[in-house]
């Protein structure tokens, strides 16, 4: 099938310099969601590819498509056509005519309607019979709404056949009372569509070329018109304002939460989780409130996530406990580890099994072997840490000299005392002990105590006393005047 996605509108009510179709839902642009559905519909072997009609912010939309195709090659198949003036949906589709395969039916989607499912669109395609060429049916996706204000109405005859679609601004009172609305999503026979689009006229209150006017033309030509509705109303909701976007975000996140719970994940509050990418969970995973998952995240069985954690592009092993307010980005955490609260694992942090990273500890681009601990106020960067290592409170690896990064190597069974600085490049040998307060600038030999600490001395010393504050000139003057008055 041909798929055309209309994405040329400005979205004035968004009050944004960013094109409306690039506003984000679940961390991805609205247009991305529509394209993912479109690409899945066509499949890898499709002869045609989705066509995006761009207009307002066209360069931004093209940049998004170009950048996305680098990460996902399937997006490289997407082509664009330019609508210089936004003169309505019919005019927008007209711009794509030359790229349409006349032997394939044409599906029209919208860049600001992100949650229409593949299931619904397949149902629409079957309704159009999937017949190629002139004699195909025209299939419409409609929706019954309690409050249809703002939408075009589906006008039917006494037998229930569709006669036309009337936009609200052109509708009379009787038509405005109709609750069945046009979602805009339709599948049309391409040969007929070309003729209908060229016959459109802008004789309406908006002075635009409405795609919906082709319905009356189809009726006149005797083309069958069939309708279906989606399983859920949210599938057809478009985004025109920030409050609509926020409302749709909550709907989408609740759907994700339900899917997670259906697979055995425990959520403390399904209304307080955000998944902005893909979250894969094993069995008996529990997630507390306020957690955000971005990119590709995997949580193995038995993982427990405390409240208000942010996890991005990371893999978490079995039985891991991640405590409150922990940030994990681009990291791997081994089984049975304990992370946080208030810990930060940055890009390249690779933790083996049974590692403890405590409060206000940051790990970056480092490998930490099994059963090692950094429980308090530490920074481990560009390091290789062995097994059963204890990193004391206040310890930091000084990995940056202002220009280059250098590596610290800490071998197995090392004990590092509190408030220690390891000035890289440096190696701490197996079984070594580093005394508290040490600044290590040379390699520490294995199985020995190494410390660099000035000799402690005590002496007689008088602590300074705070000087008595003298009154200001203004205060002195008032005291003098007052004294004179008393004498009189």
C-alpha cells in the first residue's frame, strides 16, 4: 500500500518553535510513533515506502528523519514532499500524487495522531478489500464521541450509507448534533484519488482544499464507502495543544503500565511511571513510584527499583536492589548488587555480581569485580577495580589532568581508607591497604600498608576571640542627644 503522512502543519496552539510533529510523546517525536506503525504495516519487502508531507519546519523534520535513519536504517526508506503553502489536507495530499503507485491503495495518516495501532489499520485495509485499482472501496476510520465539537461529522442517509463529511465550521445545527466524527484516517483507491484531488475546490469557510470532500465525489462515482472504528478512542486523538499532549502522554503511559503488570511486574502506582523507550522485565520485578526509564532498559527477574530512580540504556541483573533517587545511564549491573540511594552510574560503568554502590557514590567508565564496595561519598572514574575491594568514604580517583583521562587499577582484596585520592595513572597491588587521608601518586605494592600523611603535632594555642563590635556613628549621635536631654 501507499502510505502518506500529513505533517506540514505549524501547530500554533503549541506555542513552540519546534514543529508540532516533533513534539515528544514517551520520549519520541509524535511523527516517530506514526512512522513506526507505518513501516510495520508495509513490512521489509514492501515496494513502496512512507511519504511524509512537510511544510512548516520542513528542515527540522528532514533533519530528524536523517538522524533517525542513522540509528534505524528502516527510516532511510522514508521520503518527503514539500507543501509550500498550507492550504488544507486535500492540497497536502496533492503534493504526494506523483510518488503514489497507482496499483496500490493509499492510506492517509497524520503526523500528530501517534497512537493508532497496526491492528486498527489492518482492519481498515481489509475493509477496503485490499483490491487494487479503480474498483476498490474507500474505507474510513470514524469514532463516536460524546462531545464531537471541533470534528467533521459523518453524514449518512436513512439506510446508513455515508453521503459526505461536513466540517464543523460548515455544519448546520442538525449536522452538529451528529456524534460520529471523521478521524481523518482513510484508505482510498489511488486511481480515483488522483482524479478527485484535482477536482477539489476551496469553497468553504476556511478557504482550504478539504480531503474530506472526496467522500461526496466517491458517492457520486459509485465507489463503495465503508467505515470502521478503533478499539480505543485514544487511537484517533490528535495533538493540537500542550494540554492535549500531556493528556495523551498519561493515556499512553497507563497503557504501558498495564502491559507491564500483565507480564508480572509489580507497580506501586501505575499512574506514576514513565517509560520513554523500551523496558523489558523478567518475573517478580517491582518498581516504586516516580521512576523514569529511557532508551533500552532491561530489568532481570527479582529486581527491585526504589522510588524516583532514572534508568537509561542499561542492563540490570537478577535480584538487584536499586534504592531511591539513583541515576543509572549506560551501565551494566550484575546480579544481587545493591545500588543507592542517591548513587550515580554513568556511561561505561560495568559492575559484576554482589557489588555495593552506596549513597552519593559516582562510577564512570569503570569495571568493578564481584563483592566490592564503595558505600559512601566516593568517585570511581576510568578504573578497573578487582574483587572484594573496599573503597572508603570520601575516596576519589583523580582521573583527569585537565587534558587527558588516565586509568586507576585496584587489584583484588584491597582496602582503601577514607578520604583518599588516587592520582592516575596508578596501580594498587593485590591485598594492599591504603591509609586514610592518603594522596597516592605512585603505585602501592601488594600486601603492604601505604600512606602519605604529615606527622601529627599538638601545641599551646589561643583560639581567636571575636572582636567586640563598636557602635556606628549614627548610634553614637543618638546616644549623645539622648544624654543631653536627660541632663536638662
